[in-house]
């Protein structure tokens, strides 16, 4: 049975939440302050915590901090629900570990939808061993990366539906790795979506087609592949040849809508659940151009759809050094894993820096750019 802990010092809000969340077929556990909420969470191991910020004994920020530092519940998704809508408080909430931040007064259906998405993702990926260590269940399908050595360190590849941050300096092999990841999927007839923010989609097509097995036009005609052009916005060179492109000033809501339209065409949707792969070639520009709260919400929206769309595995590329450590840690928190890239005198190398849901070997391996 699904369990949700809700915390608010206003009884009318608790009652409203209890009524509306019944639609999720969940047991609702209510707390009138943060301290009580944390105790409930430790004892009941809920699938979601929804907490107000301004509460007696322990505020919502402290609830996040305590939960993230408590091993038995550290990965429990948290929604902060508050009338404090300024950017400082949203940023603080994300820094303390919140998965989402919703401002009062809230839309009932929106809160239910976000709650359901977080619960679905959490339950789908979580299974417990006897010593309370989280691992990937035997039923979880694997998504190979296309790098043989890295796949061996991942016991076959990423768990399907994972959100993976790809981090490294320019010229360390990230782009080749990501193209190989997409190529590997296309060669297995997996649906693939490329969101081009820092790279020209035309050049990405050309790079993919350096592999003789890849014909991007053919895959696009067969509804296996879609490109989203957000690059032309940043380069100030509009491209009328791209069906899915940002027009005018880049707005993340507009970009999210374009992603949704392209995804639907290839079956990466709640209705069809075709699964597959996605690549966002760089989120660095987004983090530089927009405030953290806005970008984090956008990334959360994409990340939450991975499981709901049938197990879509997504790579998010970030250029090392473009954002400070605080921003980087906030982005890492959204992700299920982090792959780091570096360059030495003789080769490009990569390693699994972290994986939430699977055991992995963190050893450095050579980046393989062979065709898959």
C-alpha cells in the first residue's frame, strides 16, 4: 500500500490534502509539525512526503535536511508546499533536498499529478534487500551505454528509465559517448529523442551518420528518431527546416511543450509507453540563462517522465566549470547517476561517479568511440 506523509500546522490544509490524495489510493499519515513528520517517515517509510515550510518545532527545510541525512529514508521524494514563493525560498528548498516546490494556493490536479509521478518513479526503482540496501530488482531491464568497459562496470548498463548526468570539461569525450549511446539504441530499434541546445542538429545528424549503420532521415521517417532544435535560439540563426524548434525567445515552458509534442510522435508518452532513449546535449546554457528554481523544475519534469513513458533513459550533459558547486550538487540530486569524463596525456576516460539504484564499479575506463 502506498503511504504519504503530509505535514502542515493548519488543520484545514491537512484535511484538504487528505481528501484530495485519496484519489491516489494511498494511506495518508498526517503530522502537525516537522518533527512529527520526520518521526512518521522514519517509522512508516512512506513513498512521498508533502510538507509545509513554516511549522513549529521543525520547518520544512529542516524536514528535508533530516530526511536526506537519515539512511533508511534518504531517497524518499519530498514536495514542499508553501506560500513562500520567492526565488530565495525555492532555491533553499531545492538545496536542502526537495524534489518539487509548489506554491500555495495550489491547483489540486497539478499537485496530484506531481505526487503520482514522484511516487511512481520511486516505487518503480526501489526494492529492498535484507540489509536495507537499495538495488535494481531482477525485473528491471538494462539499457547498454554502448561503451563495453563502462557497461561491465554497470553490470550491463543503466537501469531503464534512469536519468544520468554526464559531466566533464570540453574535449573529454562526452559528445562521442552520447552519440554512441543514441546509436546503440537506434541499432536496436529503440525510440530516440535528441534535444539540441548547444549543438546544431544538422551537425549532430552528420556525426551520427559517420556510423554506416545510421541513416537519420530513415529513422525520422520511421518515427524512431526526433530532433528538437533549441540551438538556433542560442546561436541567433533560426532554422526553418526543423519541425520541432524553439521560436523567438527561449522559454522553458515552450521548450517543455515542444519536447512533449516530439515525444508523442515517437511513442514516448504515458499512453504508448514505448520507452527508449533521450539526450539533452547540454543543460549548461539553461543553468546560465535561467534561475535555478526554474531550471530545476524543468529538469524534474523531464526526469519524472522516464518511468511513466515506459522506461526512457535520459542523458543530461553538463560542461564542467560552467556552474558553481552548489548548482552542480542541486542538479546531481535530481539524477539517478553521474558519469564523469576526463582527459589525460594518452586518452579520454570516464567512470561511474554515483548510481542510486544499482551497484557499480567506479573505476576509470577508456572512452570507447567505436560504432555500436
